[in-house]
C-alpha cells in the first residue's frame, strides 16, 4: 500500500538537502557544469518554485509513504504542479529512496497520483527524464508514458 500526502514543514529541510544534492549532480552530468555552479543552479530552481517554502505556491510536494513490515514509512518524494488550463500536471521530481527501489512503490505512487488527479479533472501527466536514467525511463514506459522527444506524457482517466 502506498499513500501520497502533503509534505510537512518539518520534512521540508531534508527534502531541500536531498533535492539540491541530487539535482546538482544531474545538472553537472547533463550539462558539464562544475558541481559548484550546478549546486547554485539547483538551489535557484528550488527557491524559484518554493519562494516561501511550502506555503502559498502552485507546486505540490508530496511524501510517498508505503507499508513496510506492517508500518507506514517514508519511501520517497513526488513534486508536481497542476496546470488547470490544459488539465495536466508536470512532475518536477520523483524519487524513491534506494533501499525501497524494485518493490513496486514507484509504480503504486504513480497509480495513486493518477487517481487523485483524475478526481479533480486532470487528464494528463507530463515530465522530463534524463537520457541516462534508464531505470526511470523503464518505469515511466511500463506505466504507460510515451516518449515525446525528451519530454514524456501520459493520458489518464481515458478508457
């Protein structure tokens, strides 16, 4: 069982630390920047989208909780932003902690997100995936996303 819930204020600093470290390494690898420049770019992106932390913005930071040995534990994060105009959402970050990968939690989290979004009239999920992230690319394709260049898209709630 997987539950998506809004991130609590006390969880936000740990997320920021994870995101800046993870995204800066991705930026450095993808664009050839120094880790120092990549870290500054990662910080700018995070603070651009969350200028007031978790308060009052158009982005949603979710914690992925899953049942592990009979109790709900934090297994990852999902950051997305709904665009009401085109009935879509864009996933900015989707991360399952290494020790919980391969257990189906990522697939279940996408399914739960789809159900939540469909319930509010959203019928498409969009995202970008790094070309070298074969594990993420496989997950997204396995749950029905299609490649649209380096962007990916999936219709939800359509029979």
